[in-house]
């Protein structure tokens, strides 16, 4: 498990591109046959990528968690972004097709990951936050998540949002999770931008073509910065930071939040005219 300490709003203003990337960007998450985990001081979130091939892979605790098993004091959200696979939680197997989501509640002890076809392995994206209460492990498919259509062609931000783990979907302690897909011809996400001081967020960018990129905007409204992001890379977004982005063509992203308020609409909007 890698540990990543995120810079504060004051230090962020003086950082070089390389320093910004080292602090906020999570790279190389999806490596065949491995578990890649990053522990961050942003609400003590853990971000991970698990790509099983010919053998099952177990999710183990590490010294950073000071726990007997990974979910001893944590809840976990997992979204499959690749081929068909399965997750076994304390002896019960859950089959996950592409864009299926599994919530794993606190107290789950033995968690294993496998792919149906090693040549087309599952890409399990993991996000975990500390939890003070337990909720049942539960599976949701893409069809289970009601689509919400937002944006307009005029503003180049037509997009479909699907919410999995939230107050009206899979219940959790503090985790909120889902994904957004931009329609062809649209490039902007979360514009105008916002912040939500009551929770942090992690963005995992997906469906980015090899010759394309996304410019993820961050920082404060008066001191904006950006990160150039490629497919399968994640950005850690602290509560004080804006977050929005524009791609060289349409793309998607998985969003996950943790904090003291799970209401999806709890955000502080920032007018475009106020950005610098």
C-alpha cells in the first residue's frame, strides 16, 4: 500500500506540475495479477485497483490500517470496469459484469477477487472509507442504478449519471459512489464547478481514448490549477478544492465521496464569472 499526503490549499498555489501530480494524482492502479492500493490523508480514504487473471486475489490488511483484516473498521465500494468477474465475501460469491457495483459492509473478513476470463480480466476499482456502523453487503447492476440526464448540447456537457451507493440506493455509513458518462460531442463535467466542505471526493477517469486526455481543474476558485489525466487515473479532491474537467473528447468518470453528509445535492456552487 502506497501512502499519499495531499498538499493544503496554501501550498498548492506554489507547486510545480510535477509536485501537483505527485500530491493529487493516483497512477498505475490497474496492473494484471495485482492489488494496487493508495492510502491518503484525505478523510483516510483508500483507493485501489485489482486485476485478477489466472488466480484469485485476496484483499489483505496492511500495517497502514493497523487492522486484523481490511474491512475491520471500514466499508468498501467496488465498481467493475473490465471483463466479467466475481467477488467472494465471507464465502458468498457475487458475480459482477461490467459497470456492476458491490458494496461491502464493515466487518466483512475474507474478500477474494477473480476474473471469468484471464484474457479479458475484470478491472475492480475500489474505494474505502472508515465506517462507524455496519450495513449489509449488496450488489447493484448498471440497470439497477436509475439514470439521471443532465447538461445541454449548448454547454457541451450532456451527461448521464448513475448513482449506486447513496441515500436512496445502497445504504452505507458515509460512502457515496456512482459514475458519469458524457455523450458524444460533450467534454465538460461538473461545470459550473462546486465544492462540498462536508466531504471529500475521488475521481477515477475512464473511457479515455489512448490519444485523448482530460484536463481536471482543481484548486480554489481564485487560484485554479489543472492536472492532465489519462485513462484509469484518479484524482484526490479535498473538501476545499473545486473539481471540474474538460476532455479532448467525451469520456467517463467514477465519483466517490466520503464525509459527514451523504446528500448528493449538498454542494456549494461557484459561478463561472468568479473563477480565476
